[in-house]
């Protein structure tokens, strides 16, 4: 096999490009690609390839890539899919670094297409060629005028764009072209990720001097684990902003456990991306603005945002929008308020949000006085200017535009002096006014949407803490290759993938997790004897690998006395038989009643993109109603576990609501780390439910447990690099 360690610099920044499938027909991609390169100013060598032509746009045409006399860095292949294998075969001895495969009809088109995709990947690997695509819109290096997409207007800037939709790419190019100050260094249509994948581009852009932030539109990842691992390293220097499509409930996959049904695509994706230091956005209009803010402004030291508005409506709505995102609207110091009162009308509000109450209508320099006081306030980490700035020359008199230009310069200087981010939201953003141009030239974002402005401020306010947490987070390496729990090995050997509660607790007990004491009764007499050995009433639960949710089957009895244990045993078996006549009944589990506490659920699900993911939140029978849960990718560090616990909304329950004692948080953290270690040591575990787990001031107790296995689970890793099940790793 040829060496595949070629630096992708030759692909992303090529000195020569072959257009395979070049055409004399001006309506064909093979002609338009050459035209775009020539008219766009690409200074590298262009080699048209077509066995039936001699000259195209003044360039000599070659019959094959191997016939080209010079070294070719990159090939743009615009032929139909069935011809691609032969083209790659022809490139065997050409030192070609990479190929952009435009054609559709590969893995996205069904079984036959997947076979064709596998074939071209095999050929590429054999000949040391890296592939972009197939099913890609192309590649752009804006600073080199290399445009293999054909998009008309791609403004130059500092954002690298990775996209799985050609239409979304065009939309983002168009948005950037109509918004001064936002532009691109590179664009890659990643397509099917048959060879080059998301994480490999991250590494390149992190080292690219022309790129200050990476923007991703993602529909799915071939290797989500590798993305997390690479992103964790990249985000310490280069922000990554991701818009993941498919966030609706329709995208939730069906699963047998509570954890599976709660692990919706959006919830898991947002959590694990944050764990790696990545910023997620929910709307397409936030994507470029948030990335632009992160690339041009300093991160805020905290989440305290001051609002300076030229109207009460904007002030109130801005405060609401920031509060909804969890940002604080701090009280300004007395000194700041005094300074504001000195320059504003008596009717102005100076408590934050600050409403100038018409104080800037005739003298826009008041904005500078207010901003200076607010940015100097030690309670303020960031400033938002909201309302109509930049439009005073349109609203009132043209000469005000000159004043606003000076104000814009002064505002930018103040933000730089205080090293605090300033974001401007203006209803006149779409008018492309000179004051706005001055702000943007100085790296100050100007947006029209209040939601987009607050999304940018949220990212700026949380980014430093997010990246710091990521450095203490998991390395996302799941090392285990062989199950260590004997119970799990025995179940797989017998062809079973669903453990009963008894077996699940056995496996967890072997790993020293805090399980309530338990005993399996296989007769009414056993049940009575087991209950008699417990000081106090017991809980009795049916044991069956076929009945996961025992309460739904009437298979749970609580507060059972020793005297009632025998009859209860018979009742539980009868209820289980009525629920599922064909179910295998192994007996009844007897346990002492657990101490009441905060009911939690701790679970693990094997996400198809990101591999094993742990969940923790409020548990019990209403877990799927409340949905107060949080996620992290495994394995967990202690910092991950603490962050996971802090992400649960109902913090007041942990702190001791309504006079109850606070929960032992350290014990919960220890449990989460122990579960992580258990799953890492037993790669056949595909789902795990601990529900409920009772957390008290004295510790935690796992009351119920269910484990689902995957017979080929030991394929989760190859001993080195982590992969998600169902993917390959080379």
C-alpha cells in the first residue's frame, strides 16, 4: 500500500490542479471549473484532462492524469460516478496528493453505491491519494483564488467553513457577501467523508495562519469520537462553531431503555461538543455571527453583560434575551451610575439595562461617555449596544453620520482598552452604513437580530470557561477491548444480550458499585427466608431478561413484610405471566427498602456517532416526563463528572430543598466515574440503566439496574484509536 501520510497542505493549498472530465461545452462543470480558476486569478498550473479534446480556453488538454508532464497536487474529478475507479487507477504513479470527487451515486445512494464508494476508497488508499467526498460540492481556498465550487461570490476573511450541504454553503456565502466584515479563508464540502473526515480538516485549519475560527454545518459524522478528540486540542487556539441539523424529536432513535429514549440527537450532540470545547448553535443565522465574534473579540471574563440601549423596548427585550440564555444582568456600581447620570437626561435608567431616554438623539457622543463608564465597571464583563446606532444620519440629519463615525471609532478604542467584548445590535444593520463599517473594520460585530447578538454574547461569555473545562475533560479514548465482568461474558457465551436485574447487579457488584444488597428467590419459601434476613420491610421485583420495565408489568412490590413475602412472590409471577406469557422468569429479587433521597437516573447509551455516552439526571418513574438530564462522552474524568452533575437543572434538590439535607455530591461524582470505568472495562455494554439511584447526605445507593449488551461490542475499539460502533478506523 502506498504512503498515505501526505500532508494535506498539498490538497488544501495546491500549486497545480487537474480538471478530470474537462469539457469544451460551456454549460458543463468541466468547462466552468477551468473558467472560474482562470477568471478568479488562480496562479497555479491548470491541467485539463479529456481524451477527446486538444485545447480548452487556451490550455493544452491531456488524455489522462498520468500524461501530464508536471507534478499534480490535486485533481477535480467531474465525471460520472462509474468512471471514477478507472481515473484513480490511472493516477497510480503520478504522486497525486488528493482528488475532489463531485459525483453522486456513492454511499448515499444505497447498497450498489456503497460498493462503488468502497472501491474508490480502496484504490485511493492503494495509491496514496486522499479523497474529498464523494458527493461533495467542492473545495475553495479564497486567499489563493482556488475555487473548485463555482460559487460566484465568496468574500475573503478568516473563517474556515466545513459543510455537508451545497445549498447551505451557498446560503452562508450569500449571507457573508451581504454583511461586511465576515468572510472565509477556505471552504470544504466534506460530502460522504469516505476518506478525509471532519477531524482531519480541523487539524489543518488549526495550523492555518489565514484561519481564526472554524465553522461546521454537520448532518452526520463518520467518526464522531475522532472529531471530539481533535476538537478538544484545536479549541484551545481556534474556536469551532457547529450547527448540527436533525435536532427534532423525529430524530430520536428508538431504544428499549430510559437512557436510549432520552438520548435524543440534539441533547447528546450539544453536550459532547461542549465537553470538547466546541460552541453549538441552533439556527443558521447564528452560525457565522457567533464564529465572527469569537474570531475577532476577546472572550469575556464572566457572564455579566451590561446593556446600553437608545430605547426602553430594546433595553427590555435585550435583558430578556440575555437572561433566557443564562447570562447575568449585573447591578452597576454607584460610581458608574453617578457617571451615567451626569451625561443622561433625568428620565434615563442607569441601573442596567441603561436606557438613554433620548439622550443620544442630538448628541451621539453620549454613547461614548456611557460606554466608557460601563466598560470600566468591575461588575461588567461584556457590553451590548442595542437599538438604532448607525442609523441616526438616516433618521434625523445626514451630518449625524459623521458624528456616528467618530463615535464608532471611539467605541472600538474603548473596547480594546478595557479588553472586554462589545457587540452592537442595530435595526439599521441591513443599510450598510459607514458607522457600522468602521465598527466592523475594528472587529466589532454588528447584527440586526437580537437573538443573534445574544447568541454571540453567550459564546463570548462562556468560551473561556468552556475551553478551560475541556482541557480537564476526557481524552475520549475508550481503551477496553475485552469484557472483564464474568456475568457479561457468560451471557454473551449463551447468546443473550439482555441481562436480568439480578445479572446486572451481579456484574456491577463485581466492580464495587454501591448496589443495594440483593438476593434471588426462586420459590415462595426462598422469598420468605430472604425477607426474614432483612431488618425491616423489603422490596420484591420480578427477575426476567425479557421484562425490562418491571413496574409496567406489575412486577414490583414495596414495603413487603416477612409474613407477606411468600404470597407476594406468587402474585408477582402471576402478574409477569399476564404481562408476557412467553417471558422467561428467573425468580424474584429481594432487597431491603432503600433510604429515601433524591431519585436519580444514571445511564449509558452507545451513540451511533460519538460512541458511549453517560447520562445523569432526575430519575424514578417520571424520568421521561421531566427530562432533566445531562450528558457526557465516556470516559469521564472527575471534572467531567462534576460538570455533568452541575448541568442538571434541579440544583436546589441537591442543595437540600424544603429543609431536606443536601446530597453528598462527591458520592454521586464517584458513582459516575465508577460507571464510566465499568463501561470502559466491558465494551459489550451498549446500554445501561441505573434507575432509581437514591442520593442522600450519606452517599448513593443503586436500587435498580438493567444492562443491554451488543454481541460484537468488543469491536468498539481497535486497541489504539477510539471509534464508534459501525465505523472503521484505519
